[in-house]
């Protein structure tokens, strides 16, 4: 006999609501991709369906600005900044949780309070400092302010609470050094946390706008967000080219998130436990 599956009205309402929310959430992204294939006039008139001007928009975009150089600058800066940030913030979060000290909670409180300081308040001193150190238009100047963030340190510290302290004690008894414990034991065990933190750090570096706008002053050092801004600085804006540039800029973050989605969820859940 075949079993009849009954779906409750509550489940129907819940899934229906979720489907509607997903459609509304995906609509701006679909409209952006569709607009990259249309003329500027069609976009202004509210056309949502794909058009036949995708190749023409690509030719115009690559003739106006150096997309390849800007994409490479963003990719290089974001990858290097993410790797360095993960290493430093993970070691800091690991140290805050593993090492026993009475004053570490006070230091963590001060660190979390620094998250309430707006970047605009330290922007001018940072620029003066980096200008004196000859770090303008450099990758090092781009990544230095973001290699250690209070959020990622707190994130790794919360995740480290689920890391068994007995493993650290056993490794010390066996003669393994502190750095070896971090690299050979802590890092493999906490790989979902590293994946989640990597996505957050990469997206922050990739989408960074205000600091690159100040420090990246030459055309050869422009990143993708700065390139998109330059497309809107004229008297008239070609929205087809603009949406194409935005679509190209969005592509790396979409690929990274969906390829690491399961690790991201596991890392976030691990930090909450």
C-alpha cells in the first residue's frame, strides 16, 4: 500500500513564505545580470528581461577602463590580505582562549570596544602615517589596516572555546612547541572556522572602498570598486556598462561563498557553541 504524505497547512504557509522571500532576495541579482545585456535606455525604462547587447557592453567596458588590471589588483590585495588576516587573528583568538591569564578578559573588552570607533575618525592619521612610510599605491598599504580586526579575533576566540584543552596539554607533554600545536593540531581541527573567517575577510577586502579610495591614487593601482565608481563620474552614465562591471565585481564573492557554503555554516555554528 502506498502511504499518503500529508502536509500540514502550517508547513505550506512556512515554505510558501520562504519561497516568496527567496524570490524577492534574488530579484536584485537577477536584474543586475539581466541589465548587463541591455542598453542604458532600456534599463532606465524598467526592462527586466535579458537583451542582445551583452557583447557590445563588453567591448565598450574594456575600451573605456582597464578591467583586467583592476580585477587583478582587487584579487591580489584580497587574497594576500585574507591569508595574513587569518593567520594573525587566528593566533590572537587561540591565545585569548588557550592561555590562562586574569587580564585577558579586560583586554578582550577593550578590543571589542574598538569596534565602535568609526574608521572615518582614524582615516586621516592613517593616511599621514602611510604617506610618511611611502606605502601609498602599494599592496602592503592596502592590507595593513585590515590584517587584524576585532571581529575576527573574537570569532576565533569563540570558536576556540569548543577546542579541547586536553589536546593542548597532551601535545605539550609530548614535547610539541606552541607554534607546532597551533599549526599541526589547532589549524586542521578548526578548518570550518577558518573557512567561515576566510569568506568574511575576503569579502571585506574585496568590497573595501573608502581606504583604497584614499591610498590608491594612481590609475594602475585602482581596484574594482574604484573602477565602478569611475564609470559614474561623468555627465551621463551608461547603466548597461555599469551593471556589467558590477556583475564582474560580484562574481568572485559569489563563487567563493557557494563553493564554501557548508564550511561557512559549520564554522558559524561552531563559533556560537
